[in-house]
C-alpha cells in the first residue's frame, strides 16, 4: 500500500463529488485481495512501461520515463510525473505529487485523473475527462469532446484551448484566477462554458455582464461564471 491513507481519503471524497471516476482504486483499497492479481509494482520508474486494459500499475516514487496504456487501465504514482503518459480507453490515474513542466499527458477516450500536487505540464485530451488538481494549475490543457470537467483547489494561471471543436467545459477554481483569463476562455466559443471562481480581481458577482455577453436564439447564455470573493490589493 504505497498510496498514503490521507490521499486515499481525499480521493474517496473527490470520487463522490465527480460521480465515481475512481471506483477501481477505492475498491482495491477496500478489498485488496480481490484485485491483487492485476497489480504490478515498481519503485522509481526510469524505463518506459506498457500496461494493458486489465492491468494496474503502482509506481512507488517518481515516474521519469514514458508510460503507455493504449487500452486503459489503472495507474497510481506515489510521487511526481516527470515524463510522458499516453492513455486510451477508460483510464484511471492517481498522481500524489506534481505534474512537472516537462511532463505531457495525452489521452484518447475517457480520462479520469487526480493530481495531489500542482499541474505545471501539458494535458491533451480528445475525449471526455474529469480532472481534479489539489494544488495550483499553471500548465495547459487541450480539451476534447464531448465534455471536460476541471477542478482546481489552488490558484489557476494556466491556458485552456480546444483540441478540435469546442464543446462542453466546466471549470471550478477554489483559489485565485484573473478575470481576463476566465473571459479569454469564454471567448473560445465552447458550446457551454460554466465556471466558479473562488477569488478574482473583480467584484463578487455573476458574469459576463455588459455587451460581451453571448446569447443563443432562445436568450440563454453560452457561458456564465461566478466570482465569490475579490482579492484586496495588499494580498499576494
């Protein structure tokens, strides 16, 4: 059991909020003997690895080389992701540490990922994704179809773009995010863009307001977001 108990409890909490994207991991922690045969374990991973759809890999340390999971599977990294990660199918990923600036995650299919530290690398998705970052988000994400759900417990200062046609994007930032950054994401043209921002540099309220507000033929807004609190100038 290399995933610390406090991380297990955190993932279980997130699992409920996101409609159970990490059920295989939680089932393994609760009933380890039932799924033990599918798991492989390595310490600090320095060589490329390939896992299959029914495989589960646990890295007890950092990942410093490419991991490929073209058909899905379960991956636990009890450390930082410092290299590439290619996934497909239904993929369930837990990273206890950071995703470094040199790391790139490329996901086809369904990506469910929990990042316990900060996300400073690159995520490229072509399908649906549920992404939870417990630290800050300073990297980039290219969103897929039909939907992307991104939750950031810390501050958000990253970039978001659409891999193909913009579709559905739901963003929740507990920490700080600049208003112009959120406005720029809204201007990409997602079919639906909804966001909640804990702290920003504008007054608390519902946005957008004014002439930049985009509406459909039925009068419903394509995009809307709320700001809960304005940062004071003296605050960092």
